[in-house]
């Protein structure tokens, strides 16, 4: 980051997410999770209203956490 951007961040009291051990990996995990949400759920469906969208996303996360296997977890679910 350039000095001007860092200065603005300091003025606004923002903290870089990469400033601690493991932070970058945490960010990658969240980006990958939201990528999965978008490509596996949101982009494939058309919602009639906000409530339908919320229910669908809640269902996706139940599946994502309880049933879907994850390579990074040695092909286990989050809840196993």
C-alpha cells in the first residue's frame, strides 16, 4: 500500500487485515466461502423477494457446513 492510502486508513481508523499472523489466510477463506455462495447458489437462482433469497442462502449455508465435504478439511464437513 502506498503512504497516502495508509494515511487515509489511519485517519479513518481502518486496520489492514494482513497485519497479523494468519490474517491473509482468514481473508482467503472468507473470499472462497462467498465465491461458493455466489456461484453455487445466488447466480443459479432467481428470487421473487428478499425473504425467499434469505431462506435460500440459509439453506445453502446449512448444506455448506453440515453436508458438503471440503478438500481443505481432508474431505470432511465443517461439523464432522
